[in-house]
């Protein structure tokens, strides 16, 4: 009901005159169209041949395109906000390759190897070009000499010549319209370093060992074995922050540093950390202002991860405040122990029993916090999550601080790729598009299993080697409800002449009853049901390949009874499914010896005749499923992966000096006013001289929001130093003025359901009744109103204010 | 806006005939931006041992073939290739291309930088590539170049989100090629080859788009791929030739399109004539499609009154949209806003009943002929195809002038078409005389006997109506 009112109150497009005309034609016999509300996945040529392989094919290329996109968006923003000269030629190049990369035979991974090499080089050049623009802008804003240079790191192999020195600084640029907190990992010499924020304050940092499997990547020539890790908190929106890193003075006593962190001190440390950091994690940058406002003061309590108490005041500003300090931690819900779950008495150790231990508070972090230690513990944890390993030192279960306990197994598998010719079958060959396993049994990859646990004050890690060619690192950062899974696969052996499809399976004890959800193009969420299709009855469905769907940013399963949702976010497109209840599979890498296109194009990626190694990240997030604000968090987090802030490193220079560094402007945001939660500045780029292209997005979905989810933004308060004047609203592609566009009025047979995900599998037949209102001229003084999932596009006249 | 509308002449869409099976022939070429070759290799034709594809050749070949016959149309899609080609062309070639776009004979469908993948791409990058491609079209071709139909004919699966974005970009319809085999069967059973697709529940109508599932992926009907990449036989229409096959071939074609017609719920079907990197030798295609159109029209097997003509995706959409609507003219009132608003019928109604107009036109044509003749002598260009066309048109119309009043409407219409086409062709020629545009007009394949005109009067006549009007407007003192 409320929603319907919304549509009339905030009309979006279509002129009133047309509505009248529509009535005139209503009785006519035009073609009457059937309706469709689901999508077309996965595509199958025939009952054996599903093109669900291409969701994963050429994973390194897919990732590079994503990364290059961040540079493109960053360079475009800075071009505008830093008022640079004309870089049109550069952006022409950038647009060329970024556009070409989206082709259905390119990003899908179907192209030939030499084509891939060619485009990879183009992307590389484009990123270099963007870096020049970014450098120019940053020097201009910082006030540093225009000759100051920055470098990018080979983070994919944890190697960086410019940080493997005694003194350097970094700049992190955040192209999102809200502040982002993220861990920073920099390869360094085996020495103690200090990290300084722009005010010159030393911030907490640790050193941790780079996993063995990463060190052994053949291309990695660096001898460096350690990474420096710290949390960059609240990197400004549409802006950057710089950190200075230098080797600690030698007068510090090294003896005290190597004190072994025993289990006990570890706990003490976490107690302190938990109480301190609760104050900062959910800071007021994150207004979950989707709540139903009322005049009376209401208190809403949420007892989940990122536990916050929300107090409404009459200013409509919600400031989530931490309620769960270690002192108030309630006992953990152990009422549902699962046999698979490791004994959970440790869960109580999250803080409860040690609370009054004042020694913990006195513990000298300054001296002891830098080094990490290999630990003999059978768990890692932070204040939200504990991950346990079993007697075989395999990951076995996960506990949340709010009492949710699930079993968790993470395992690599491969399917042997079908080779019809060998079996005298006439089926199509698998290849870059087509995924077909020779049988339905995946082969587990666990021939050389080894687990090591490392603990430090900023991060705790489980390094898991499964085989020579498959390993992962599980990372739990302090104060972060996300589990990072840093996976590494390759070279996949084909010595047995068998093509292989390597995937990772997260197995929990959730009962999702065949239902799982995947995203579409990193935006909306679409429901999937195992072995089913929404609008037709599949027969002879391939129970493996036919259940794979594209996962562009996220896949999740839910146990409705236990009220738990398990999500995996990825950093590039992958094929994903839930073949067994409680499990999520994501295809990581494919090395296949057959060709499905008939043009002798093989998906056998090699370097120096050896199969390539692929490294990527999954982000695991577990929550109670009925907490709306955690849905909001998930949506926001997905954007923070998609447009992950990028790190520039100062070029190696003897004259790098903290005193010179600190006088420069090392923190900058071009955003004038904080935007409401859920609003994303999707596009900010120069359109032509004195004109901007601006897109604002409300990235929330209806299911996320508590009330109507409508957001308002005032354009005139948007950017610093830039005065926006006349505004023309256009269609999404910016090539038609919205006023000039009138959609055709087709007649349809039947109605659309209000919510496809509710309908599919449940047959909840609630029909949509939306209508569209007239388009009005947009006035710069009015608020831009954004309903959930709406993107509005503007061409704006602007001028710089100084 | 009115100026553009007039200039773009979208009213040039062929007019369909109620009750007939209207067959839209869509010549097109599908150009991947990288697959077995790189973009550059595809564009220049290098690495020909890997693939013979050569995009620049396709552009030139199609362009010159379109100039030979006004009826012919072509649909391009990928702006990345167009832009590369455009940058390398001289002003005169660009002007020719632009005028063909304005006349609705070259159309862009989709118009993104490439035909993007859907499964694996991020929405922001999707938006960027559409914005970039459509902007380039706007910068080069102006409002007439604006695509109205989205064209995702080769993508392996389709997402809801991409669909929602297309609807919000203002596309009038979406054409898709690949559908899961079982789903396709269902769609056929349930009469859903065309459907209204909702891309986003929460955006509702904003995300709705009419979607058409192509019948034969995006390829030509079996046996009718007239490319050197295919080995299908050309059509031989000379009954004296030992290779004569027109009857048999046309029979085969009609069988195929009548089968196709069963799957769509109105009297229009769309026949894609093309494939991957086809039309490097566009003459091969157009010559044979011309013959196909002529013979389908005159073929005895054409019992169900097949109305066959060159068309484009947006003209197809328009025809489907107007199917069954009683008062199509009503839409003209919204001409300035509705992409399909202008409809020739309004003009036409007043025009074809007016014999004085035809007389006037023929007189104008005659006078114009003298001008062209003189100019061609003065510019030492010699005789040209256009001149020939106009000379015959004038002669024909004068000769039949007496009978126009009693002849069937469509015969009269055809005279007007022939005249106006010739006038327009010569109008171009006149400017060519002055600016020396395209040197090679000789070697036309069109036979120079009057039999050609007898065949012509069977043709679709839609283009001529507005041409005539347009010509009259500019030629009136």
C-alpha cells in the first residue's frame, strides 16, 4: 500500500497526455504480449550442453577488467574534481578498451589466447594512463611537486618493490560516495615499521608471514616474506588519505618484541580491542536511516553482528551506538549444539569470563603488538566470529558472537571435463562456454594437507594448503564481520590428459531446501531453485551444469527455520550453485582440452607452457537473516568490493621524508555533504566543456529497506568547489532528454507479480499495480528523489568555485 | 525537434498491408569485438588465415550497394567498429553515410560500443559501454542515428538487470537470439516468442521492454545465406538459363517463412539476412535478396499474399506495434515525441487521390531532367545511372499519364515512387556533379529495359510516399 502511494507521490516518467491517449487505445486490437519476469539462465544449446562454463572462463582476465574499471572511474572523478586539463584522448582510449572488454566473446573468456594477450596489454596501458591522470590530480590536491610519482603494486603476488624499502608512503583513493574502512596489506622487509596517519599519529600495525603457497608463485621474484597490515579507517568519500610508513628506530628493544603471544594474552588483547573498537566500527558515517520514523522516541535493538542500538531522535539522524561492549556481552547461545561443531566452550571466551581482568587492559600493546605468531590454537577469532578447526586441522565450524553456530567446511574439488570423442559420443565438446563434467562426482583436492594458524593484533589467519595447486588463507580482521578467503589455484595439472573444472565448496549445516540467490550484474538479486526453472518444466536437466548460474558479485543461501543467511561475495564473475543443501559452490578455474566453438579455441591458459595460477578473494558473511540492517550492510559491502579503493605507493626515493610528507594535504574528500545511506554516485565524469555526467543510484532493493527506502539528495550540496547550475535529466544512457522520450504503450496479457522472488517457488501471487507519473523539469533546488534500485542520470552545467 | 523528425524521415518504414503476411527482410552483419581475432585484426582483415573477417570491407561494400537501390536497407550494431571506420573516412563518404542514416536505410540497433555479455559483466561497466557507444553515434550521425531497438542477438543468456537497464535507456524493444532449447519449446507452445519482459520488480513499468525472440538465431533462413562464407546457391531468375532455379528456391523460402509465421501472433515476421561478419561482398547478398523479393511477390505459390520488403528492427517494431490498430493516423499527433509517431498515411490520404499533384510532379520531373542532362554535360561526367533512371521515369509517367485516373491505386503509386526515386537520385547527382563524390556509378546491375518497371509495380511502396512529399517540399518554388 505504501509503495503504491510512493509511485504517485514521486512520479518518475511518462507524460500525462499519454495516459489519456492510452485510454483511447485501450479497446483496440493491438498485439497482446505475454509477460516474463525471470531471466534466461543458464543457456543450453541442447540437453547436454549448458554454457555455464563461461561464467568462470579466463578468471584472471575477468578480474583485470574489474580492476581496470576502478581506475577508470577514479580517473574520471579526479578529472572533474581536480579540474585537470583536457584528457579526452586518454579517456577515448580507456573507453575503447573498457567497452571492447564487455563483448560477449571477450569478457566471457571465449576469445583466443593471443586476443586475450592483446586486450590485457590494452587494459594495462589504460590503467597506466589512468594512473597518470590520478597522479596529476593527487599532486595538485596535495600540493606536492608535479614530478612526484606513484607506483602500483603487484598485490596479486604479494610483491611490491616500492614498499620493500625502509621508508615510503601510500595513498588510498576511494571512489565511493561514503567513507570506506579496509585492511591494507603491504609486502615489506622483515623489520619493524611504524605507520602514521595524516596527523602524524602512529596507528596500529602488524607484520604477518606471507603464506607459503603465495611465496612459491613462480613469477614472484621478491625475497620478501612478510606483509605489513593495518586498517585504514574511513578513507574519505570521493577522496583519499595518505599513510606514511617507516622503519622503527633501532633503539627499541627487540627482546621484548619476540615474546610469544600465548593463548591467554591473546584473549586479553581481544577483550580490550573489542571494547575500544565498538566505538568506531559503526560510526555515524553509516546512517541506517531506513527506519520508520515516528515522533516518539523509539528504541530498536538488534542483537546481531555489528550489534547496534538505534535511537531515533527528532532530527531524523540516527546514530547507531554500540551496545555490546565486552562487559555487556550476553552468554552465547549454545542451545543448539551441532555434532559437527567443535566443542564451543571457547565461545564463552569471547570475553565474558575475562572481563574483569584488568591486567589485560594494562598489557603493553605498543611493545608487543607488531609481530604475529604461529599459534597452536585450534581457532581464530575476532569479536564477532570464531572459526574452529578440527582434530585433522581442517576448518570445521564457525560461531558468531550472537550465538549463531554453524558447521563449516571449505574444500576444493574438481570435475573432470567431458571428452565426448574419447567416449565415442556425439555430444558437443565442453569449452570456454560449455561446462560438462564427465560424471556427477567431484574429485576432492586434498593430497597434501597442511594448516598453520597465525595470530596478530590486527588479523588472525588460517593458512590452508590442500595440494600443490590449491590453497587458501582465511583471514579475520579485528572488528570486521567478514571472513576473507584468499584462494589460490594452479597450475592445474593436465598430465593425466584430463581437463579440469576446479571449484570451491563451502559446506554448512544450513537447510536451504534447494533455494539459493544470485545477483544479476552486481545489482538485483534473483532467486534460484535447484533443478527447477521459473516458467517452464525442465526435463533431462544436467544436474550439475544446469544448476550453475552467473555470480557477478554475490551468492547466498538461507535457512529460514534457523534464521541464518550465509553469503559469499566474489571479486569477479564466477559460476555458482548450491547442489547440496547447505552448500555453496563457486567455480574458480577451468583448464579444458576440448573446443566447443568449432574454431579451435582452447581454454588452456598457460604461461611458459605451465598452467596459470589464479588468485582471488571470497568474502564470507554470516548473519541472522531477519536483520534488515545487515542486508543494508551487505549491499554496501558489495559496492566496496566492486569499487575497491586502490592503493598508490610513493616511488622509491631517497628523499622520502616524513617531515616533508606531513605538511602536504594527505586527506581529501570532494564530497560536500554526507549522502543518505544507500545512495551511490554511480557516475561522475566530464561530459563536455563545463558539463558533467552525473548518475545517482539508490542501490538498495525493496527487500532490504524497512520503510519505503526513498532517498533524497540535493545536488547543489553535492560537491566541494563545484557549483552545479542547470540540470537536464536524461534517460539512463544520456542520449535522450527524459522529457523527449515517451515509451510505447504495449498491451499485455496478464499481470506482473509484485515480487518475483516471493512468487517463484511459493506462488505468492500478489500483482503489481504500478503506474508511472509525468516527467517534470528538474530544478536544481529540489531534492533528487530515488526509489530503491532507481538510477537517475543528469547532464549538469557546472563551474568551479575557485 | 520537428526539423529532426522531418530530416530523419522515420516515416520511411515500409508500410505493411493488413491481411497480408508482412515479411521484414533485415540485412545485418554480426561483428564480435574480439574472438578468434583481435578487434584490429577483424577491422582491417589481417590474420586472414585465422578468419577472413574484414569489417572495413563490410562497411564499404554495404555502403556502395545501398547506393544502387533505394529499397535496400542495412542494420549495423557495434559502435566500436563504426567509430573506427568513421574516423578513417573522408568528409564526402561520411556525408553519404549520414544521409543514408537520415533516410532510414542504415539503422543502428543496440548501438553500444559492443554487444556486451550479460552474465559476467558489472552494471556500471555495462552503462559505460552503452553511454559511450550511443554518444559516439549521436556525435557523428545526430538524432537520426539514435538506435530504437536493442540488439542482443548472440549473447549467451540474458539477465534481468541488463533488461531493466535497456528499458531505462529508452529502447522501444529488445531482440534476443539465444534461448535455452527447452525454454524455446515452451515459448513456442505458449505463443511467447514475443513478450513483455519486466527487468526489475521494484522499478516496475520503468523496467518493462517488449522483447522479440529471433526465429533463426540471427542467421538467414536455411539455404539463403548469400555470402562467400556460406555455400548456398544464388538465385537464377532467367527462365532460359539452364541454371534456372528461382521457382524452386522461392518455394523453399515461402515454406520457411510460412512456418515461421505460425510462431508470431500478428501479421509481421522478421527474417534476418546475415550472420557473423557477413556482407564483405554485399552485392552477393543484395542481388539475391532483390531477386527473392521480386519473385516472392510474383510467385504463383504466393497464395497467402506475402508482402515482402527490406526493413530494419525498428521498422519491424513499429509494424508490430501498429498491428490491428484501427486508427494508425492518430499517432501522428505525437510526432514530435513518439519515435514512431509520424505515419505516412496522413499525408498519403490527401495525396494519392489528387491527380493534379501527379501531373505536377511529372512536369517537375521533366524540367528537372533537362537540368540534370545539362549539368552532366557541363561537368563532363557523361551519362549516369541516375540520369538514365530519371529519363525513363519521365518517359514512363508521361506515357501512362492518361491512364492514371483509371489505373489501380498501387500502379499510380508506383509511378510516383519511380519518379520520386529518380528525382531524389538525381538531386544527389546534381550535387555530386558539383562536388565529385562517388566516381563509380557505372556497372549497375539493373537491367535497362522497361520490363524492370513492370516488376517494380509489385513492390512495396511505402518509401515513395514520403519521398514524394519531401521532394515536393524542397522542389517547390
